[in-house]
C-alpha cells in the first residue's frame, strides 16, 4: 500500500509511501526493479553524490521520462537523505525522480529490497496497481476520518502502525471497482477486520 502510493502518485508519497496506487505506476516518476552492480563517489554538491550503477530488471513506471535507467544518483550523506544500497547482493524496488536526464532517489522515496516485499505488493506491481490510476489515497491520522469522494481510499495504517509498514501497505491495493468507486482490494492477504472500507463516502 505504501507502495501503492508510490504507484498511484495521486497523492505524493507521505514520508515512506503509503499503499501503492496505480497512479504512481503510470505517471512519469520512475519505478523500477534493479540490482546494484557498482558505485562511485563523485564530487557534485557540497558533500558529494553517490552514483550507483544498476542492472535494470523491469520498469513499472517512468517510460516517458527515461525509458532505461543505468545509474541512480543519491546524496553521499545520509543526513541529506542519501541512500546506502548493497552492491551485487540484492534486487531493489526503486522509486525516484528524473532531473536533467538523471534519476535521483533518497530516503524520502520508496526503496525496498525486492525479497522484503510481500506477495501482494509484488502481484500489485505486476497486475493490480494500474487499476487504481484514477484513485487517490487519503491518509487518516486520527478518528473520525472519512473519504470525501468516490475515488478515494482511506489509508488507516497511521492509526496503529505509525505509517509504513502497516497491514494495508503490505497487503492491499486501492483500485477502481464497478460503479466507479475506489476501494481496497485484498488480493493474497487474509482478511483484516480492522481495515475501514473506503467505499462509503
């Protein structure tokens, strides 16, 4: 779900993305699966920039901005939101932004090891998140909270899990249902009665 936010891009990712919605996958911000195969420190900016060389496995979103990504740029300092990625070890799901023909990412973007994603998140990337392109995720920080239009899904992870990674983030996708309403789709996860149904505005 946090994940889906990255995909739905309707709302910007809050901190570490809420659920990924289809809109995040289809808009211009890159979302890719890749393995880091090298890194070097370059003297850009006051503290330097880490440039990771990647082997792109799959691009889920961002084709219009950059059809193929070979390098990922991030601040060298973690205090400036720079990311530390393992070389030749893991595949990652990476999100970021394109500026001046380069892809940048950092701690405020959704970055996760592929093997740490749930089955629902991986299936969502491949099959479901695009179904939520016109849906928006509305964050709920305290009760009561409500959706205000039929194209919203209410994200309640913030109520009990302090955001990501919460149950909705890991197991649900916000998709458009018959009748034009957006609601959470459970997919592969067991039911969780604490999740609020967002189809009742």
